[in-house]
C-alpha cells in the first residue's frame, strides 16, 4: 500500500462499548488533498478542537490548513494526529486522557508538535495515540484504562512512553481499547482489551504489553476496529478476529473468533475497520464494504447489515478508503472523494447534515490523496494541505482549514523586554538584553522576535524586570537574565544569558517573575515557593533575607496562582487572596503601610477572588459577588491613576472600579505604573501611566480611569493581554476564525 495510506482505527460495539446514537454526536473525519506538497484538511465534530482550526465549531465540508505539508493523518475519537513531510508529528483536539502527548490534559484546537523527534508513522485511537519514530522505536500516550498503551500498566500517560523496546516497528493501529502493530520482521503483535478475542492470541485475557500473534512473519497491514481486528498478509489475503456480531469479518457469518482466520479467497490491497463495518479495496482496484449498516455506511442504498462483501459501483481505480463512526470515506485515483453514512455534525463533508445511504462526492474541485475517518474527518490534498470537517470542538459541514501553528499562544511583558510562546510551544524573545534576559546566549538587544532554544517546547513563561522564568513541557523550571539578588534560583548571583535549569523537580505548575524576586507553585498539592530579593519580605518566608534558591514561602498547600510585583507579592489559595512584601504605598491592601513578611489575607470579603496582578507598587484583582458578577478592584500606589478609581490618591485596601466597560472582566495585568483589562465582551481597557504611550489610546497623557482602546486591529477577539514596565502586549484571534 502507498506510504500515504491513512490508518483510521475505531472504537465501537462490544459488551462494554455498544453503539449509541448520543455517543456519536462528538465524533470526527480527516483527509490528505491531490499537484505538489500535501496539505491537511479536516471536517466533522469539533467539540474538543480535534479539527485543529483553533475553534470548537463543527465543519460540514473539508477546510484547508496552513499547518504545513502533511503526508499522513489519523482521526481519533475526539483528537487527531498528523505527520508532516519533515517528519514532525502534530496532534490536536480532546486531551482529557493525555492523547495529545504534550504532557498536559488541556484540549488544543490547533496542531501542537509532539516532542523534538522525527517520526515515520502514527495512529489515533479513541483516546490514545501510538507512533513510530524514524529509528523504529514505538511510543504511546493517552488513555490506558485497558492497557492499550502497552507499557505494562493501566496508568494514563500524557507524554510519549516507549513500548515494545528491543524491537523495530513499522506499522501501528489503535482502536478504542486495544492496539496492534507489525514489527520490522513482519511479525504481528497486539495488546489492550481482549473481551471479544480482538487481540488474536486465542484468549479473552487483556494484555498490558505487546504479545505476539501467531508465528507468521509476512503480515503487511493491520487495522483495529471496534472490538475486532483485520489484517492483510503479503499475499493479499484478508484475516479477521474478535467480535463479528454485525458480520464485520465479511465471511458470511456473525460468529466471532479469538485467533486470526482467513476471510474468503480474494486478495486485497488495503482494509479499514470501522465501528462495526469494514471497507476494503481489492487488488483489482474495486471497492467493497460489509458489516454494520445502521446509518447506511455500507453504501448499498439500505440500512440492512451485510455479512459478505458488497461492491460499491463498478469503478476499478479506488486508491484509499476509511471506515469511521457509522460512515465511510473513499478516494479515487483521479483525486475525487466520496462519502456516505451518518452525517450528524457534518461527518460526510457534503455541506449538509443529511444521512447518505449511497456515495456522494464531497470536496469537489480538489484532488485528494488520503482520508481518515472516525468521529470527525480529515483529509490531505495533493498540495499537502490538511483539511477537516464534521463535529469536533466546533463543527463544519464543509472542509475547513487547520490554523497555522506559527500563531502566538501566550506572551509576557517584562521591564524592557518581551517573551512569547507560539502555538507549537516554541519560545521567542525580543527587546533589551543587557543582562541576558532574552536567553539567546548574547547581551545584544533584539528589535524583532528571536527564537530561543528552538528545539525545546515550553509550557509557561514569565518576564520580570530584567530576568525571565520558564517551565518546559516536562515540568522542569528554567531561568535566565539578571541574577543580582539570586532571582534566577540557581544558587548564585551570576547573570545567565541562556536558560539554566533550577533544581531537579519536574512538577512546576506556574511562575511569576517580579522586580528582583520570583514566585512559583509546585505539584498537585499546590506548594508555594519563592526566591531572590527579600528586603521588604516579598518572599513571604517570614524573613528579609535574600534567597538564591527556591524556598517554601508558606507551609500551607492549595495555592493556585501567584503574581510578583516590584517588591511585593500576591497569591490565590482557592478563592482567597493573600499579599505580602513592600507596603509603603498600600500595595499589600491590608489597610496599612506596614511591610508584611508572610502571606496576609486581603480584601473586603475573605473569598471570591479569581484574577490577580501585582504592578510596580500597585495591585489589581477581580472579585465576584454572591451573584457571580465580577468586578475589577485596585489598590496601592496611584500617582498616575493606575488604580483606576478616577483619582491619583493611594489606596490602602481594594476599591471596586465602577465602569460600564469593566463589567465582567476576564483578565487583568499590571505594569510598572499602568493597568490593562480584557472583558467578556472582548473590550480592552487601559489606565494609569502613559508617558511612553503604553495605554494605547493614541496619546501620552496619563488616565486615572479605564479607557476603551479602539484601533484597526481586531481586538474584539483578543485572547491575551500583558502589561510590562512601560509597554503593553496583546494577542488577537483573527476575525475569520
């Protein structure tokens, strides 16, 4: 079979996973489109962002992507995986079980690169992923409730874990709860759930590590379906095992088996197992389907199950086919794509939600080379463009583009420098660099974003006055830049022009870089840590002694957010807010101007706080009342109006900011002397110091009240705001997304 063939494994009926109408509403398809490098397209269910277009809208027709030329795509239950021509592997969609492999359980509506390795093949199961690197090693991640990862456990893995060590692999397939692979020597292996004998080892015992199936060494292709498995041998013979209650084997019966058994005498080029139905192409180029036909996925014009192969039309030029969740996709040699079966959420990509019992052409005007189907659809055309359609995080009944992974994901504005992460987790920096705060190994200022450690993926970043903190995807903590007061945490006071690892922990969760001190939260228990300058007690450890390594700032657990200011600190412990450090301007907010060396509870109410930001010597936060209405509050130094209460009088405790446009703020950030807010309505407001135009209102006049920012850029879709020393950053979501 051509290298561009896409394996599209499924999860479906069995004693513990019967087909249910409601369960299919969140399902997705994927295709490769046909003239030059290949592009990736997607359509169908998009509830979890599995179409990768940075939305949660289902797509009912294929949509193109600027993701880059793709050679392979595989649709999972609610996530997808794609392999680019450069060998990089990308995932997107539902991540509740870690199926994206980025070390988190955060859903992604855009493609995210998996590690720094290059890969040869990959497959998406219902909630897990398996892939093979160029060196022949096999890796798995995601849900592992039935041992489908093959690592000997039933523990979910949010990051790639090597399996089947000591052997080289060349093909993989994944269903809902079981997986299979073909080794380089042609032997067949399987693992995971086995209640229907779908592993093929002659038992119904689940296997948590790969077990060899039979002794043959001429296996050529394997496809895992819903409780059953299909495979082709080098001679083109078709073999099947597991559940057969719908006739999905194609042997004329509904009798299952626990070992591979040959189906008929025909020879086949490729086969795909769906959720109870099968689609395959014979060596003569004809297309055949059989098995479960509840939604017309067999394509014979009926909804009657078929236990023997049924030919689709008379064409002899079929190139690829994929069986999804009650629907089927197929591509002919001339690049035309056809779809039939279930169409809720636009799985078929024909621009409607109508069920089709016979093939209909979709994605006309484009030449397709590969398709993948499950709960949503993905496809690749001959230009290498990746498209998707159907219900994912959003839905589309036409092919839609996946978003370019070069878009920005998050930013952090420091004193005179800025850092940002792109969607793929790469780190970029620009601005002043006199103490190495950009991390590029020099002290040369940069006027444009410069990549930092380009082969490394980062999860979080924070820019202080002249130093920077970052958390990599593996949970390790890194720091660089100014280290005058030990704020890097490496045990020294020497500046660092490149990232240096801080300690050996791998469970850092959040970070905040302040003037010359740093704050962080570790572990699931939420412990609070601090280091650096401590002249005003800003570390919160009860002393005024500088610390050159992280120390526990408080013995309590359950800390959820931190923000380091000039010489004071803020933190949330659930909905309760605490502050400590310098308080000469009332920035702690406890009604006094007395410095605090330990976390002190702050606010008109003990709880209800959700967002915090510590500035140079002022503070802002969001508080929710008993009805759930959120209001911005400010306190501390106010000489430029940075508190936002319409005065320039310092405030020693939080005051609510009354402004129509500040209703329900969702994000706040404080710079040295100015403040910025983003509301649920998408409005951006700024106030305070404006000598350098940091308020963005077209003037250099200070404003003691929040001012709505209007500009030609689409701030109505703003996603992120950051206030630095005297500059401001923001990320916009393009209006056409």
